[in-house]
C-alpha cells in the first residue's frame, strides 16, 4: 500500500515538475499579454497567444464561441470526467502602466492590467497544459480551457453559459490574482449593466433653445433622481454610472445623450426589482424633459455559488503548494512601490508567503464576477494567490502583475488547479460528493435564466466606446 501511495504521488508530481521547469515560458507569456493590454472583446492578440500555445501542446481549439470573436474553447483528452478551467485576458481603461516602481503610464496606451488578467489567463493555460500531460500518460478524462473575454465590462461567461458551452462539464477550476493566498469565500454580488439612451431635439443653444429638447437634461435629471433614491432602494443595493454620451458641443442642444449604469445586489430577485424601479426613474426623466428613452440591458451576472466540498479539496492542495516566495530583489521592488504609492500595507510580506488555511463564513462582497453564472450550472472553486496587497484596479497591481512576482503567483495557482484536477480524475467518490452538494443546492437539473435575456453579446457598444 505504501508503495502504491508513493507511486500515485510521483505521478501527481509530474505536472508540478512541468510547471516548475516552465517558469520562463509562462513568464514570457504573461509579460507579453501585459504588454498587449487589450480591452474587452478586442483581445485578439492576447487570445491568439494563449490559444496557439495550447494548440502547440495538442489541444483542439474552437473559436468564436457564443458569437464572440475572441472567445474560444481548447480541449484535450476524451471521456469523463470533464474538467473546465477559466481564462481571462482583458485589460482595464485608465490603467496603462509600465513595470516600474512608480505610476508611469505608457505613452499612447490607455489600457492596463490593473486586475492581473494577464496572469489569470496565463496561469489557466499553464494548468491546462500540465493536466494534459498527465492525461497523455494514459489517464481517462478531458480538460477544457474556456477563453473568456470582457470580464470587466460585459461578462462573456454569461453568454457562454446561456449558449450551453458548459453543458457536460463536471467541475470548473478558476483563480484570480489577489492580496492573499486563499480559496475564495466571497460569493460576489449580482450585477446588471444597463444603458439608458435619451433622445430629444437639437437646436441652437443661444439662438433658439426653446425649440430644442435636451437629452443631456434628461440624463442629468435621471441621475439626480437615482441619487435621491439611494436611501430608498432595498438595503445592500449599489449602483454607479458614467455619462457615456453628453452631446457634442455646448452651442447645440444635445439631441442624444446616454448614461451607463451598473446595478448590484446580493439577491437576483431584488436586483430585478431595482432594475424596474430604475427604468421608471428614466421614464420620468424623459417625460419631464420632453424626450424619449430606450433601455438596453447589456450584461448580467449572478453571485458565485460556493461549493464547500470542492473548496476544501482545493484548500488542501493550496496548503501543499504554499505561498508566493519572494527573493530579495522582489522584496526590494515591492518596498519601492510602497514608498511611491503611500500604501501602509504593501510591506507585509507575510501576505505573500503564508496561506489562509481556514474557512470563514461565506460573504457577499461589493464586487461582481461572471464566474457566478458558471457556478449556477456547474460546481467550481476559485483560488486566489498573492500578487499585490494594495488591491486590484490600481497602478500598483498593473506594475506587479508584469513582473516575476506575478509569474510566481500564477505558477502557484496553476499547481493548485492541476492537483485538484488530478484528485477529481482519480477519486470518483470526491467528484460525486462535489456533484451531490451542487445538486442539493441547485437541483439535479438547474434552470439558468440569463439576466441579459436573449440579446447578442454587445460587442459593438464596447468597441464604439474605445
């Protein structure tokens, strides 16, 4: 029995050795995606780089899934179980950043990886390749990597779920760069992205303003009413907005104006009620300004459904892998970033090197994630590894994500996903326990109702915003 256990351990370690020996491969890959820094739905170079590496390692690739040009599914192996891995690769506006220890946007670049999706996509690919090498040794099963665009704006995973691309998948593994090494315990909150377009009548702002009907006035009235409603919306409601079109020139009464809103709430049911209330506020603003309004729900995401059994399996593997070990050069770089950013927490290197090895209660945080839609139809876990203790959507994250610190974090995440996948392939009782828990919560045949309805992916809207 002891010899058998040692043999199994040696087999499982094959993928770990591959990942350790391939550090430079994935270091170059993540730094290239970091340099590309492409916005959602336009990640042509980033997605091609990741997919070509998978093809070179024997994966078959299906492009343009869910009518999204930069979405793909790469598959390897055959039969059951089928394990899915989620990859993201979109960048954020306003966070262009060189890999320096100070805030240094790159000339001519608007977007940057302030959420570390250059690492996320690369780490997902690394784990998928490691799993494929284990499968190639004669083991049954399939690994599918889902290339998922536009997480930051439209949430492409929701469209992929709606169109059935996760049907037949037994479990999904996911990860995200973070400020702590842990298995995620926050469920995120539901989100709807919606655009309100007001239309009025143009006129000369000085010569004949009485002949015009200002769509911008309607947007401002709508935003004002929404802000008055903050205290009256159900508790835990959050919303935020930008005026994505306010007209062209001050001396022309704007004939068209637009507000882009994110509405959020932990409860999907309550969120739908808030959406209807918001629509009425928009209609009221249009009525009061003599304009008309159109409402377009661009995207919608569910909370993440935490699978306890799968999460505990992953935690055991995270403990085995351990934290992100920084060398003296990397620690000095983090210290310099800290000095240039005013952060009081970034020097806490224990957050890089230690693992949160306990489970607290499941909480709903202020963020939203289209991983939630996947969790409604297939059990999943999400592992976080430490890249930056100053938080995401910052220049500090964009800087550190493009260094070897980020590469170390993505390799650790890939190891956790690899080890957990092997557990699921080789331990049918564990997989059954995961599925049993999922079905006890969601039911044997869960019904998924996409929050954005049957609309096509809003690629044109985001392309026109660039």
